[in-house]
C-alpha cells in the first residue's frame, strides 16, 4: 500500500476539486520527494487547509500558490455549457465508462454541435479514441489526435490468395525488404524516394514545417510503432462488386496501417500547446482546447493538418508501390481511408468541422477499411451515410486492455499457439498488440450494421509490425 501511487481520486477524497489545483498537486506527486505515501497525503491535506503557510516551501509552494490563485484562474476560463449536447452511441455495453465521461465533457464545449461514439471507443487524451465531434468553425488538435491522418490502405492484386501458402518465404522477404518500422526509424539518404508531397509550398512558408522537411523525407514510406502494420492476406468477395469491378473470389491483398510519423506528431504537439495557451478551458476539458478557424493560428493548424494527412497518404503510396513492383503484380483495386483528422462537412444543413479521432468516414457510398487484429479478420465496407453517427463508423476493433496490462497479463505461449493454429506468420510486434488485447471485431461490426455494409473480408496471413515496442500515436 505504501508504494501505491497517489492518484486524482485520492486527492479529491482529501477535498481537492477537479480543477487546475488538482493538476498542480498531481505534478508534484510525480516525485515522492523522499516522503512515504502517507506523508505525501498528509502534506497535501495540510497545504489545502492552510496554503499561506506553505508559500515559501520549496516543494509545495507552487501548489499553495495555485490554491490561493484558483478563484482568479476560474474567472478567466471559458465556461462550459451546463447541460451537454446529446450524442449517439453504438455498442454502448462494450465501451468503458472513461470514454463516455470524456465524450460527455466534449459535448459541453461552447463550439460543440453534435457527437457520436463508435463501438470500438476507449479512453484517450481529450476526445476518446472512437469519438466523433462536430463543432462550429473550430478545430481541436487533440480532437484530431497525435498521429494526424493515420490511415488504412488496401491493395487488391490480380493474384491468387494461394500464393500465401506456396510463396510464403518470398512474400515474407518482400515485406521485410520494402518496409521499415518504429518511432524515429526511417531511410538513409541513398535509400530515400521522392514524392510530390515534399514539394508542398508550406514546407517553405511555415517555419515549423520547414524544420521538419528533412525528417519527413527520411521517414517517407516507413511505418510507426504500436498498432501500425503491413500485412499480406486474403481478400474474399462473396459476390461481384460492381463499383470496384471485382468478381466474386479470393485475392491476394496488401493492407497497411500507419500515419504521418514524426511530422504529424510534432505538428500535433506544437498546435496543441498553442491551443491551450489561447483557449483556456476548465481542468477537465483542457485537452479539448480549440482554435477558431477565423484566426491565423486556426488556419495555420488546418493547413498543417492537411499537409500531414497528405504525407501519411504518400507513405502508404510508397509502400504499396514498392511491394506491387517487387511482386510484378497487376492492381485490381486500391481503397484508402483516414482517421485522426478533421473535415468540413454538411450536417443538418449547416457547415461543421467533423473530428474523427479513431473513426472511419462512412458517408453514403464511401469505401472504408475496418481492421481486426493480427489474428482476426478486417472488413472492406461501404458507408450508409447515417447522420446520427455523423456519417462515421469504427476504425477497428478497439482496445480491450491497455498496453501495460496486456504486456503484464497476456501469455506469449497462448499468442504463439493462436497464430500457429490460424497459419499466421508474425514478423515483429510485442504482447501489447496481441489479439486478446482487443475487443471482438465481430461484436464491433454487429454494433454498426446501420452504419456500413460489408463488401469483403480481409484475413491476415503475414503480419509485419514494429519489433521494438516503439510507438508514435
């Protein structure tokens, strides 16, 4: 018990309110300062009861000052709406309370118009992963997410899926040769490829982006850590799809998941900090700080976000083209969609900014890809345009447990047996990405039948992920 970390609930039990003072206390608590847990709690209680006595204290003086100045801080904050706007929720029984609470806070923002929570939702920073939020002329950097423009891309080749059994070694070698994974990883100068996205004028007009151009070039065509992947698998159409002009059958497919790498992460960090400095929200909503699109800062972020999205798309394009050329394959169809982004759209006859933080665009007729895990199927889908869901769907199965929990509790032997039973070859990845750490994809899909139609099923067979546990999203 003595080593148990003090958390916000412990401090609230002492009488602290959920405001910026609580944040100051938690920051001090990040180090024990040579005190036991009991002694720390005693100090926190004493400072709260008589802050003036601790103004000169080397450790707790900052907290004392925050307590005494809290009224002035409260007076300067943007007021949240007392009653949150209602929002739609799909697969509610499978969604943790923390994600719902975060969505409730988001629905109180003065710029909020509408919201929806997808069945793969789980708690994140600010807006939950799987949260969709429509706002009035405002963009929320943390409503977009850290990995701006993270996306899925599926290439369907005019090659039989049987190659996954007969040419396994060749396909493994192809993925290993033409992909690179992990935070900070990229290509040496003689390995780099060129792409039109690097000629975007913003790289010369925006100082932050100018400083990131060489990193962007270095990482072009690479993938992040965490849940990012490149997979060969079977794409199964149960009937001919007229739109894609693809006959019924089973094809060799290449599926990728990755985002805007270091470029997007740096843009997200910079503009989130800027938004927090300009948009002072109450403590529980501070990660939802927004930028008005009528301001210079809002326009800067909007343009940088769109560039990061284009860059993420370029990374997938490079990977897919390298592998297609290596296989000498003919491309039957390619489908791509992104999440972690904001779009200007029409909703109920008004223009809104739609944030999809871990949610797939699903307007009527729009194609999307919803993956499962390294050992469960994903689905090629077509949106139904459901307005209650703000024309959105889930972006995957969604995490069932945290990465830390998965590493501590899941069995590597169980994972190995599962992959072996299903004939899946895994190249890289850690236990934090084990299928058991994710929700059941079939339950998730059943919760959104009114949002999308399933067009085809993708079954992973050769899976490449970061092998060092690194992550950027």
